[in-house]
């Protein structure tokens, strides 16, 4: 069996790879990643020397690189590669359209050309837009993306679904809520808040901080992804979430109390433009059809995540300083994105 992963040097993709290689050490796993600012080889040290694992630096928009990298009759492609941060998409959306939309189409084309057996497309609950109070996003709810990031992910979903509908290509899709856990780049809320709190620096709270997000531990998410890859019905979409939508302020207060830090670190800043108020996913379908349920309770998962960031200050410092990017450039001659100031 050969599995081809895109974007496996990022937060979720690297967790998927570490788990998959541990579970199926005899299978071939190829990680194809452009190594943007968000791709970090430190995330894969655990598997880097494993005989079944290999890494190829490449861009999913480049069909020739994909042709050279995807094995003929590849058993599965798991497509994580994306620009993933909403704030960056507000600052500049072009790279989001390029990678998330064009890149997905190029990958779908080459995947079919190589007679890939199954394509798992990783998407987000953000394609449904903001939910009203007490409303839960279902697989058959309408698309209503609001940010440039979400719009590019919705477009990518349409292309993946079109490949299934038009060509009978075996595509399965997942939409996950906000993931948290180790190895998350400290631009997203939780790793940013943890690392700032550990240094007694202010934690930026966008607007009133009452925006609601549903948190799922990245390890639980990756178990769900493996279940969908192995048992999901072709052409179907599955929602994955923690079943616990929480206001940002409550999450941050809990985080500060675990760390024994004062709430005065919470610092209101101007709100994100077009900020979606509430995300909440309904995961009944994956629970009923594939028997998945999140195993890591949020408070426990948050404590473990905080502990990981405390124990791995070297990883955090390298990620924040961009030092790992020099390593990439040195090792692979990659073209590197600068973080948005
Ligand atoms: P991430 O930003 O941590 O990692 C993205 C990875 O993709 C990086 O390794 C990057 O180098 C790679 N990449 C970017 N552009 C590429 C290109 N053109 N070609 C090849 N590789 C490229 O993202 P993440 O948080 O791990 O998210 C992974 C996937 O899950 C994304 O598709 C994202 O939209 C989706 N998702 C994420 C979350 C979340 O909470 N993080 C929630 C729902 C869905
Ligand atoms: P984020 O981690 O960027 O994920 P997403 O926007 O995809 O949900 O943000 C999570 C929530 O936290 C979102 O409501 C925006 C808010 N937020 C802050 O209040 N302060 C911050 O510094 C960041 C990065 C996010």
C-alpha cells in the first residue's frame, strides 16, 4: 500500500503521518510539501529516518512535480496542503486561491492520471460560515463562506466533488472544526496564547472575545481522518468536531488558570474584519456511520497541549524566530514566505 500525503509538514498533516507510520510501519508513505512558513521538518523528526517514509519538496500547483512524485495506482492521496490562516487571507488572498483552489485542481488531475484509488480531501467547517445560536452545521447545510480563506476552501471542495461526480473519481471529504494540540504554528489562537502567557506577554483578544469555536484535539481528528479514508462512502462528506462550542474568552481564561497566570494578560485588540461569530459542527454522521467519537476531553487536551509547549520551548522558539526556515532553505533550497507582520 502506498499513501501520498500533501502538506504533511504542517500541523495536522504531520500528526497524521506520525500516527499512520506508527500504525502501518510496512506501508510506503510519501510526504509532498512545499515547505512554506507553515511547513516545519521539526514536526517529523520522529519518522524522518523510518524506511517507509519519504519526503519530497514540491508545490501542488506544479503538475510535473506531482507526476514525478505520485506512484502509478497510488492507493490513497490525503490532501492537507493549503494556506490555512484566516488573518493572512484577509491581508492577501492570492496565495490562498493559488494553492487552495488551483493547487487542488492540479492535484486532482494528476491523481486521476496516475489512477489513484482514493482521494481524501481535507476541508473545514468554515465553508459553512457563521452559525446562529443553537444552530449546528450539517453535511447537507448550505455553503456560506465568509473569509477569503473559507471561500478558497469552499471552491476546493466544489472541485473535489466535481471530480467525483463527473469522472466517478473516488473522493471522500472531511470538514473539521478548530484543531488544537502539539506542533501547531504559533500564529493560531491557542499556541499563540500559550506561548505569550508563558512569557507573561499580552494575549490579543479580537473584539469582545465572545466568538465561538468548536475545538477538537488533532489526534482525535487524525483518527477520524483514517476512519474516513478506510471506510467512508465515496463522494460523501463527514464532519469532525469536539461537540463543545466555546467562546474564545472562556477558552483563554481556562488556559490562564491552568498556567496560573493573571487574566490581566487578556488584551482586547481591534476585531478581525468580517469575523465569523460562531462555528459549531454536527458530527452525528461520522459517529453513526463510522463509530468515531472524540476521546480527548477539552480540558484534559488543553492541559496536555500546554504541557507540550512548556516542554518544547526549543520547538516554539525555532518556529517563532523562523530559524527552521533557514534550515529548509539550506537543506532544500525552498522558496520561503515571509510571515505577515
Ligand atoms: P498548516 O498551515 O499547519 O500546514 C499547511 C501545510 O501545507 C504546510 O506544511 C505547507 O508547507 C504546505 N503547503 C502550503 N502550500 C503548499 C503548496 N502549494 N504545495 C505543497 N504544500 C503546500 O495547516 P494545518 O493546520 O495543518 O491544516 C491542514 C489542512 O486542514 C488544511 O487544508 C486546512 O485548511 C485544514 N483545516 C485545518 C484546521 C485547523 O484548525 N488547523 C481546521 C479545519 C481544516
Ligand atoms: P484562529 O486560531 O485564527 O482560527 P479560526 O479563525 O480559523 O477559527 O482563531 C480562533 C479564534 O480566536 C477566532 O475567533 C479568532 C480569535 N483570535 C483572537 O482572538 N486572537 C488571536 O490572536 C488569534 C490568532 C485569534
